[in-house]
């Protein structure tokens, strides 16, 4: 079991594969080289033998016609020729029944493959066959030749062992190098899984490991964000719930104790607190939906001027009841963008509703739609209370209300802008606010005209 575990280790697998690969490679090269040299040498010998055979045959013709049985003189002539060229010779009759001359018997058996045979023609007729081979033994018995060959062998063995050792070391180093980064990532990932969030895995090593490290870092950051989010939400919520609950509890306690009368006015107070609480719960639900909206967007090509005009129409009665002048300005060309209509209506409703809410009677609210090739820009400007410089950076935070008492009075729970922001960001858009206290505010939503799902995926 431990052996199996050992062989499943990344560095062992890498080491083995590099080693096997390099050994196969080296052996292949060695075999090819040997085979090649031998083959070349064999080819050379055969063609050389042929050349010499023709020379001998030519010489034989010059000596007169050789035909068996050969005279003493002819035999010693052939012996001399064979010795001169360092080869074995056999001369046999045309019907291959009689051997007229043979020096093969002097040597150990010669393999058929290294024998060359040619017909001997003289005077226009084939007289017999000449067979020849090199006397290899001569060379092989030569001590200097043997010594040379042994030295050569030794060197190639040494070279081979050196290459093997180098490739073992090389495989070991590469395997260790590759697996080291992975091991580091694994160790840090384990720490992340135990709840440590302040860890950043170094993005090092091969591309895949780098990507893994980057993904884990991203994941750890996202986890931290989520945990912080949850933590802050709990804090905000407890805080937000405590005030109305305490107020209601003390009022009811006083009624139960008989300190207060359960009159209409008191019941109205409690009723309003309860309405606020249920609005808070509803808005929280909407915020949670908005924050996961990017996964559920129902994207459609939409005429944004029409869409903004719809929101404008919806709010005319509310504005009129507060004696606020609600206006709509847009380019004359229809501008199209790919958006989730309901979600964008919700965004615009939130900011237009705020503008009306935080503008006093006789004020003015203007909705504007602008357009360029890449984006649609919708803004909502009012000349209402405005937001102080101190509050401005936080108004998009959950449950943040610039002026607690006044917003509480106006019924806001501080979630409208967080919902709007989450929905706009789900579209890859932006939302920003400019404001001057006492002068008014302008909220600007910018949405890309093309919704790029692929980009979203890559970013995720
Ligand atoms: P709320 O439900 O309290 O309106 P929002 O998230 O919609 O919560 O807004 C957060 C805070 O931003 C508000 O409490 C308010 O103080 C401020 N705010 C938003 N819009 C405007 C505006 N048009 N004019 C002035 N203040 C605004």
C-alpha cells in the first residue's frame, strides 16, 4: 500500500517518466548509431569486394584463360592475388561440381552474407564462378586492432554510463522543480481550507501551476469578501433590528404594565415600526437577489430611451403629489443595449424614487438618456437636499443612510442604492453619484451596449 502511495506521488511519476523517456531516447540513438555504422561498413565491403573481383578477373584474362584443373603456376598466381587484396578466394567450375581453387578452408567459416560471387567469363563464355570474402580474422587477431577496439568499447560504455547518470540527475532535478511549486500550492491551499484568509500563494512555476495559484488566491480573496460581507451584514442587521424591536418592546411592556394606554396613537407607532421591519426584510431579500443577479440575467436587446421613459411615466403621479417637476430628456435616436429590462427598471426606479424622496416641494428632477457607440448613460438629477462630502462615499453601502433621522422619517432603510449598484454591476456597468449638500445630486448609470457573457465568465 505504501509502495502504491509512493508511486502515486507527482515527483516520483515525473522522475520516472523523464528517466524512462531519456533512457529510451539514449538507447535508440545508441542502437541507431551502431546499426548505421555496421550497415555502412558492410555496404562498403561488399562494393569493394565487387570492384576487386573485377580487377582479379581482368588480371586472370590477361594471364590467359583460367579453366580447371588449374596448373600449379595458376594456383600460386591466384594465391598471390588473394593475398595481395587480403581476401579469400574460391574458383569453381561452371556446373559447380568441381572446386579448382579454394583458400576459404584456411580460415574459420565465413558467413554467407559476407561472400560475394561473380561469374568468370573469358573468351566469350562463362568458365566458372569466383567467390570471395574478406579475411576478417586477420584484423581481429591483430593485437593493436583488438586493443583499439577495446578502448573504443570502453569509451562508449563510459560515455553511455555518463549520459545515464546525467539523465538520472536531470530527471530528478526537473521532477523536483516541477513538483515543488505544486507542493507549495497544496500546502497553502490546505491552510486556506483551515480558515486562514490572509494567505497569498506565490504565483510561480509552470503556467498551469501559476494559474492554479492565481485561482486559489482569487478564491481565497472571494471567500474573505464573502465572510466579511456576512459578518458586516450580521452586524448591520442586528443594529438595524435592535432599535425598532427595543422601541416596540418597551412600548408594549408599558401597555402591559398599565403605564400606557393602548390607544390609537401608540398602536399606530408600533404599526409603523412593524411596517419598517417588513420593508427591511423585503429589501434584504431583493438585495440578496441583486447580488446573485449576474447568474440569472434575462438579457434582451432593449430600446433604452423607451425603458427610461417608462420609469419616468411611472413616477409622474408621485412627483406631482409632491409638487415636484419631473422631466425627461433624451436623444432623438433610439439607443439599444443588451440588458435585463426588469432589473434596469428596478435600478432607475430606485434612483428616481430617491430623487423625489430627497427633494422638497417645488423642486425639480430630470431624467436624461445619452448614448455613444459603447455605452448608454442614464442620469437622474435633482435640486434636493444633496449629500454631504462625508456621506457621499458610503451611500452605496448596505444599510447606510446619510441622515439617519430624516431617512428614517422618509421610510428608507438604506438598501435601495446597494440593490441598484449590485444590479448595474451584474451588467458590467457602473453607477456613481455627484452631490452638493443643499444644492442637489446627480446619479449616473453607465451600461455597456453589448452584454459580453464570455468576458463575465473569464472574470469570474
Ligand atoms: P434609503 O432607503 O435610505 O433611501 P438608499 O440606499 O436608497 O437608502 O440611499 C442611501 C442614502 O443615500 C439615503 O439614506 C440618503 O441619505 C442618500 N441619498 C440617496 N439618494 C439621494 C438623493 N437623490 N438626494 C439626497 N440623498 C440621497
